C-alpha cells in the first residue's frame, strides 16, 4: 500500500500538461487516445479541434498549442519552415481515407462512381477544400472523374470534415464525400451505405503531427507524440478507419 501510494505521488508530482490542436476528422479518435495516454502517463491533455486551415492560422497568430495533429502534411511542414515548430518532430500519425456516404442503407451500392455519374441528387456535401484536406481530396476525386465542374453548383461545404458529415446526417445533403473515420464512428447514428473512394483518385491524405517550439522542453508534449507512435495507439487509429505507416 505504501509503495503504491508513493508511486501515485511520484506520478502526480511529475505530471505535466499538453495542449493539442486536432483536425476535426481525428477528434473522436483523439478523445480515446487522450484517456489512454492520461491513464498511462499521469499527464493531462486538453484538446482543441477545428479544420487544419483554421488551426494553422491560429498557430500563426500565437495560439498556445503544444502539439498539432493536422489532417495534412503541408501545414506541419510550413510550421517548421516558418520556425514555429521543432525541426525533426514531424511524422505521419495516420493516413486518411475518403468515402461516399448516405445515411440510407439502400442508397449507395458497390459502384459509387456510377451513382455519382448519374447525378441524381440535389446536394453533395464536402469539407471546404481551401481549409480542410478531406475537402481537397473530395475535389481531387470529382475532378479526376470529370465531375467537379458539373457538380460545383450542387456542392455544399462544411467548414471542416465534421460539419460536412453533419450536413449529410441531418438530411441537408443526400450524399457526402467524407472522412471514412467519421462514418465508421460509434457516434454516427446511422451506418447507412458507403463506397470507399479509390485512393488513386485523390492525393494521399497524410495526417502529420508536429511539436511546436513553445513546447520544445515540455516532457508531456513529447511523451504524447511518442505515445502516438506506440502499438496501442496505432491499433486504435487503424480501428477507427485510418491507415498507418
């Protein structure tokens, strides 16, 4: 009992805090990883979510984040080039996947391309391509299929991946080109039907993590990034619908 109490006191004394900025598509996975990391390390995590573009803008304006989990590789690279993040800290924590989804179980069949080409819908939801990498991937896919110009007047844009999913879930759009992880989430009220978009139709969605300069000497921040590379974290990431390297 005395030994156990000493270990708890020691863990509490050495506990730190880490403020993590998380791309919207990864928020639900990050919440699970937060619990696992806090339990294992004694450190405390605070999550802030949003589109990668908005999070990047906040970093540039001095937001006090320690770690950024982006939905692309570009912004973390820019943060390093601009001197805002620690050189050598960037790595790919997840590989995103795009899916065509409807909350109706009978709506999307095995040939999603055929369904798209038929164009029998009023609205198609995507994340904002200028802010969210999943939106850029959706635009890539539609452009590759020669459908972007045809559909542009019927496309509705969410600020981030979560908002785009909500547009479809609430019936404001019949279909969405969305993050697969949000469709597979236990919080998704209707599994519906989906077609996973072939990966050769869009640029790889490499989701990179980076340590910001302000947290260079923060052991909790470094421990959190190490945890993301662990076997347990990688299993949780794959189970949520992502790939890993």
